[in-house]
C-alpha cells in the first residue's frame, strides 16, 4: 500500500528523533557528533520496532472482527493492544539505552519516553485504521457497483428473453385467427411474419438501431396487424426524413408502443383506431385516439414495462406516458447517433 510506505518513510525517523528530544533522555554535552548520530540511529531503530510490531498486531487483531462488528469496539481493542505492546517495547529498549549510554537512570525521562511512544502508537493506529476503513469502503463500493452491473445485465437478459415470447405470443394469436377464417390471407401473413421475424433475429441483441430502419420494420409489422383487422387501423407518420438516419431508437420500441395501442382499444370499420408516430421537441411520440373496447383480451403486461426498463438501462433516460381522456401517448426520448448515451 503506497500510503503505508509514505507514512513509514516520514514518521519512523521523525518519531525516532522526537521521542528522545522531548523526553530529555539525552544529555547532548556528553556525546560527540558521531555518537549522537549513533544514538539517533538507535532511537530510530526503536521507532521502527514499535511501528512494525504495532502494524503486525493491527493486521492480526482486525481479522478477529467481522465486517459488521461495532467500529468503536474494533478501534478501541486495536489501539489498546498496540499501546500496551508499543509501551512495552519502548520500555525495554529505553532500559537498554540506559545500560549502553553514559546517562544516569532517571524515572521521569524513562516514563516520558514510554508515554510518548504509547501516544505515537495510538495516533498511528488511528491513522492506519482510517486508511483501512477507506480501503474497505472503496472495495465495498467497487463490489456494490460490480453487483449492480451484473444485476442489471441479468435483468436486461431477462427482458430480452421476454421480448421474443411476447412478440411470438401475439403473432401466433393473429395467425391462429386467420387460419380459421381466411387461409389465403394466413399464407400472406405467414410470409410477412417471416420477414418481420428475420428483422427480429438480426437486431434483437443490438442496443440501438436507426429510426429509419425501425420505421421500415414497423411498416411491415403494421401490415401484419392490418391483415387481421381488415383496415380497421390507421397509421400516420409525421417524421422529418432528413433526421431519420441520425436519430437512434431501441429495437422494437415502436412495435411495443403500437402493439399496446392495438391491444387496449376497440375499433371497427366505421371507427378505425388512429395511431400517429411523430417527432416533437426531444421525443418521438406514439399516440392513439382512445376508443372503448367491448371485450377484454389477455395480455402478458410486459410491453411498456419492458420498454421503460430498456430505456433506463441503455440510455439512462425514461419514457413518458400520458393518458388523458382522448389520447394515450408514449413519448420516447430522442437519441442522436453522435451523442453519448
């Protein structure tokens, strides 16, 4: 750990100088310059010994506690243990100093050297604990981010797997109806369905596709549902063709919105369902004029929910749904090809 190396490089020599100086354990007039250098080398060694022992104990004692253990108890235990061992090392080495030096033993400098060592140990223990807690928080944050990413990827995989059965479910309902009532039209429907499904296979794993390509797909898709409902549906497109190649959209977003309109509205030859796709401000709007439905049709309910989740995941944007007395509007945020998502 880089910060640990910096602390050792700076504070071990500093502590080896401060302890003898503040404790008045050295009578400087008794020693030559070379002897003073040797003396401070000894006290730097003492500082290094205290540091190494404290750091070793710190690592050992921290392993006794779980991540959810009370922080105050953890820090108090580590600090107290390090203080006791640091004080013991300081006491032993200070006694050795008195034995090998020209100093007469005095209790006050002796205890002062121990107290200063204990104080330094506590301070450095707290500094180390801050470093470790910071590192743990950083690792926890990375782990949470990684788990969030994996969860989002898993959710999007599920959403993509939902889209295909959802599409097939509705198409098979349509084909089943046509086989029973109009076999010739069913054959045409089956051919168009193959074209539409080919588009699905080619683009189901893409995150974005051009609005121009999506509109070609929606034209084919709309033809399929018109075959079933005998021109009881109307699609109006108010788009600027010059922007079609630059504006991007999620694959099948328009299909979901159009399909939702068909499923939740009633329509007849006399009163067809009006669906409008248009660009307005920063949104692509898919709106339909609401008509009362005379019967209930089973729905999986995943369409717009799926669409909202995909926009949130891939674009960090949200779709807007407006449901008033006369219109139901799905507003898809515009995504430009040269814009970062």
